[in-house]
C-alpha cells in the first residue's frame, strides 16, 4: 500500500501532526483515520467527530471526500487542515 506523509493542522487544539495516509483510499476513509489518529496523539484533547471537514491548508479549499488522495494530487509534504 502506497502512503504519503502529510502535515495536518487542527485549529481547535492549535496543534500540527505528521501522519501517513494511503493514497488509494477515498478521502472519507482517510478523514476518519486522521481524526482518530489526532485524537490518540493529542491524548484526548481532540474529540473525533465525523462531521469535521478536511481542507487544503495552503488555500483553504475543502477537499472532496469522494475522491482518493491520488486523485486530489495529495503528495508527501501536503499541508492539510482538520476543521
């Protein structure tokens, strides 16, 4: 399984995490994986909620959760935001 390392900023707790994501999965699965990882890494500071939105941190655009990371051209070093 091919993965890329992305930086995920979580404004609600003002923290950033580096997380590996699989590029072939649809973003709705990746979003859930990221949310659960952040919840664990933050030791419960962040409470996972399925209603969060995954955005491109560079331009603020909301990412289409029905497309895969590869279709969205998410590469190593991509900067995302979980809001």
